[in-house]
């Protein structure tokens, strides 16, 4: 599961926290258990959601979701970074995100080799 989130008051948006809370219940039916996860965030600030992502990592740890902890993705949003068509206008950001997704794909495979899906 890939989480792409902004940061609000050094945390994640309330709606995201609420969705995670609902999906992790009732006890014993946690939708995140043993499902690989990664986090990307963007904000106008220079540390691009680093604090909010740490909070989300803590929540996902409680939910037993294996997390890709490296590479991390903190994107400083700038005007026109993403076009109306969804294209990334900055070459280095585009290449970074392409690499990030390739790493995440490999991470998912490693998690499912270690924790096979139940039959």
C-alpha cells in the first residue's frame, strides 16, 4: 500500500488517520497486517512532510504493516512541479520517483517471500 500524504500540524490529515483506524478494526481483521507499505509526502516546506511521515510510520507499525524505510521520499512542492496532466516537470524529481517506485516493487516482493499470503 502506497500512502501519499500532505502534512498537517506535524502529523497526517485527520481523515487519513480515521480511515486507517476503521480499516484496522475490528480486532483480528486488521486490513494492514502483513501488507507492505511505503510513504511519500509533499509540502511547500523544505523538509517536505518528514515529521508527518514519522507519525504515519508509528501508526503503521502498530497495524503490523511492513514498511519500506529506505529510500525515503520527502518532496518539496513547488508550483508547476506536477502538470495538470499528471506529468512531473522536474527531471530529477521524475527520476527519483521512478526509482522509488521500482524500489517499492522490489520491497513488496521481498515481504511476500518472507510472509506468504494466507491460502
